[in-house]
C-alpha cells in the first residue's frame, strides 16, 4: 500500500513539474523568396544550430507573400528571422522594439552586395539611358534587389517615369521574362544574374553597395539568448549554416541598425513614386 502511495505521489509531482522543464519553442521565419519546401530545406543547418545553442525547439515558417511575412513578425508569430535588407530597414525604422538586428550575412567576405539590371546579351539595350520608354521587369514589390534598388537606379538615371513595368515575383521570373522578350530589362541579385548570363543575359548597370540580408529577433527572445545566437553565428564552424543559404556566403558579421539607414531613404524615395 505504501509503495502505491509513493508511486502515485511521484506521478502527480511529475505531471505538475513537467511543464516547468518543458523546452522553449521558437519560430524561425524567412521571407518568401522561394517556395516554402525549398526554404525549409535551405535553412535546416541554421535551424539545427539555433536549437543546439538555445536548447529550444525551433520550427520553420515562411509566408504567402512579403506583406504576410512582415505582419507575422509584427504580430509576434515569428521569433527569429532571416530577411532581406529592405524589409529590415523599413521594419526596424518603424518598429525598433519588434525587430532587433543580430547579424548580417557576409557575401564573399563582405557585409554588402550590389544589385544589377540586366538585358538580353544580343539586344540593343546597353545602358540605363537606353531604357527610356522601355518595359522593365521587377520581382516582388518589397524585394531589395529586384525592386527597390533597380527602381532607384532608374529614377537617378532619369528614365523611370518614361517606363512601363510589371512585378513578376521571384528573381528567376525576372530573368526568364527578359530572356523571352517579355521585358527589355530586369532587376536582379548578382548570383541569379550570374546564373543567367550564360543563357543570354548581360549586366548593363550595377548599384552602389547595399548591406546584406540579416538575422534578427523579436521581443520573445531575451538579451542573453540573443547574445548566444549572435555568438553562434559569428563563431560558427560549420560552413553549411551559411553556404546552404547562398553559395557565396562566407559567414556572419556584427553590424549596426544605422548601416541600413541609407536604404530606408531609398525605400521612401521609391514608395513615393511606385504604387504598392
């Protein structure tokens, strides 16, 4: 009888104690620059690192579009995130309490990269001036390198107001539309442009350097956990964590929110002329 009482008491204690020792859970989110299944696979090494360093269970989440991704962050539905520079520049400027910068990706050893505008290799478009009155392909409306940066380049060149343009979604859609003659030019990130140069595209202009994609955290992540994540990213030994995201990524670096201030200026400039 005594043994039964002891066992019953132990079971009750275990039931009440279990929640106290339950592992923390976080949601890791990525802006939808590829389909969700592909993104989940790409970010597996990074999620494994986050779980190892925080001791938490980390699940993956993307979104149907950029705006849905932004709203999920602002609502606290995503705790740790990988996002494009323009998304970070805008959200951190407007909601600094909900978006904190942890680290910036290094592309070939640098925390910056450049956007490019491409045209058909055998076509008559060789400069931004040649695009006056032509048709431009942008990617997603909220994309840094397939919308904001190329649009600002066209505005600075004085040809944007004369052009027609469409949003085609993913970077690959931009490249294919230019190749197939649907558009005279398109805005791309360098790695996609490089892939399509052998298929008939050429770069006609490149932007000034822009700070790279970021890893950030929301309010649920406390300061100590944020520092653990940052240290793991900066000092990580497994190259798959970053090369799985992009082949020319070489790690992560500590940067400042102010490094993205000029990009926020570009966002406001483009938004003033381009409807969402």
